């Protein structure tokens, strides 16, 4: 279901969060769709259930998913908010990279040229 890089420095729980968000944005996971249980997803991914539990908690804090007692975990209906948050995070990352390039002595004009 998800493409995880077990050699990456990015923690597995963060990779799971990112994969779920990307699947929602791409339309692979639809609003109100039920997510696999923590144990089921952990088994499918070959990770500890606590890792998936941490991912689900993070996604619930970001209002990407919602848990309903005795029913399960579901994708939010507010997909546009997820898209806007992802765009905001991407621009923040780009700004950090541009700042680092400037500190390395790369001019803003050169950065613009290379982007284009």
C-alpha cells in the first residue's frame, strides 16, 4: 500500500503519515473511507503496531483522520485543508532550502535561473 524507505533518516512513522497524506491528495484514499486497523496496517507494512499508532495519532492531531470509538479510523472529509497544509509545508521547506543556498553564497538570481 505504501512505499517506505527503511534506510532513510526520516522516521517510519513520519513516512507513514506522508504516504497517507499523499494518497489522500492523489485520490487513492477518499473522504470517509475507513483506514485499516493499527494491527492490520502494521502487519502489512512489517512494522511495530506502536509505530502505526504514533502515525495515526499524528494524523488525528492534524485532522487528516478521525477515530470513532468501536467503529474505526476514517479519512476526513476536509480534503482541501489537507491540500492547503501540504502546500504550506512545501513552501516552508523551499524557503529553508533557499535560505541555506543564500548562506552558501548562491545569489537569488542564480536560484531563480536554476529553478526555471
